């Protein structure tokens, strides 16, 4: 198949920075889509079509089979429109002409190793995405939506203990309008900048993100419906998270297990939290947002087993509340072979349920009893928590 769509990366140096192949593809297109700035940089004229607001690739797809080009900043497949388009096309329908990215130019300006630099597109994403990146000595480059967002980023960093970080504000990098300003993160509120803008950071502050499973309970909003820290650590271990995998968290409560799953699976893991109570579902969303994970966690406000029908296939399932025969039967009907299932029980009735199912399906049945030292008169004694029975099995 001959490509009908050319996805072309363009920098702030406009046509001068394009390769001959990029220019030829651009010249061959009857219609060229892009941001108003991109169309102006390439001097497209009447062939240009600025992106719709709200953004949509539908007009591009509607030209299937006709010579069309799309202009995007730098490398279109690095926080750009390239992958969004490619997901809707067959191999052979498109060709790509990436340019040098803003990230690469800024890293070169600062002498940073780009392979050791965290690169983020924060045009429409919350700053909480940075939360798990905050550690002294790390290098970050963040693309921002506009100059106002520069000050907002500075305030967020200051509020989170990283106001002393070295900051470099770059405008129109790679072109004749390029400008660079330096200050501390807390002083970003005093910076005036124009789009396109990016901020590079050399972080200074105290690391907050804990990498081990079993975050302290106070990291989560909850009403008491939470898998407690030591049990949660053992639960995550039993779920055995891997990069790119999806979790069903049934009876999610505060979402603590979903959140720790997402932290363990890196940028590619996802989770679907099933929680019938609206108040707890709202708390769950707030917890995910606080960790910058809202984009990777889907919340279903409904009860299992009915809520499970039609959900994307998981690689692991956790039942933290509401386990019964109907839920387990639905799981075994819907899940694929190799899915890892972990179920927790607190009540005698649910213990009996798990004893029966483990006898039929196998797996490991484990009773967890934990006690904490508490004051006892003038001394201390052990205060036992409710025992937990955990069943883990591979379907």
C-alpha cells in the first residue's frame, strides 16, 4: 500500500530545518493539518487546516486515500499526534519524518544525558504526574501548555518541598526566537514566558515517593475501608505486578491496592477499580489524582458480578470486599487462563467460601495474623488485628 498520510515533525526553524524528504512529502500533500503555529512556520497557505477545537483527528481520517500531511512539533511520536494517528491506521497507510525533539535540544543545551533525563508532556496533564519523579539530583524536562503554566509549576514544586530546584525556562527552542531564563523553582512565578515553552529542572528537595510495596496508610484518604499496610504489601506480592499489565480491583474501597499496583507496573500498567459506593468511588479518584495516576485508573461505580461484564481483560484480579460464589464464578468464566487471582477474607463466612473454592481450584490458602505493640498500663503489650485469610491462585 502506498502511504497517503505523511506525519512530519517541524521545529521552530521552520522549513529550514526540514530534510529534503520531509519537504517533498509536504509539497505532495493536497491538504496539510497542524497547529496554527506549525502551518505558519511551514508557510502552508491555503492548503492548511488548523486543528479543530476540541482536538480531533477525524478530519484527517476522513481524507483516507488522498495525499495528506500532518505537521507536529519535533518528533511527532514523542508526546505528539503521531501515535494517535498510527493507532487508527493500517501499516503502509502512513509515513513519518520525525525531527529533533524539544527534549533532545534542551538536553544538549544543558549538557544532560537524555537517557537519564525524565521527559514529560504536561500540556493537559496535572502536575501530580511529577509526584513519583521527585528526588534530589534528578533531571526533568517538562513541556507546558503556556507561559502561565510556568508559574503554576513553580508554586506546585514549592508546595511539595522542591522550591529550591534549579530551573531553566526555554521558549521557542531551536528557532530564532529561542530564549532561556534561569532561576529557582519557587521563583518561576516571577517568570514571563511565551509559548511554546518548556521547563528543565535539576531537582533539590527531599524524596517523598516510597518504592517498596506497603505505603503507610496515611498516604491515602479512607473511611476505614482500606487494606492495611502489611496486608497490602503481601497482597501486591501475591498479585505479582508486571509492566503493561491490567488489574481488576473488586470492592476497591480507597483504591490503595490499585494505586500500589500502578506504582509497581511503571508507566504502562493500568487498573480498573469496581466500587459500588459513590462516596468511596470519589475518594478513590481523589487518591489516584494525588499520586498522578488518574489517567491509568478507571473507576466503575457498580457491584460485582454485574459490573465485570464487558471490562477489558485483566492479567490479575484482587477481591478485597464482597467475595461470594457469584463473584468468583463470574471471574472464572470471564478471566483468561494464566490470570492471577487474590482474594481476602475477614469474616468466618468468607473464610468458609475460600476454603471451599481453594479445595476445588487449588492455589495457596494463607492465614495472616498481625499484632501491634500498644500501651498496657505502664508498659506495652500486643494488640492483635483481625486475622486475614488470603487465597491466591492462577486460573
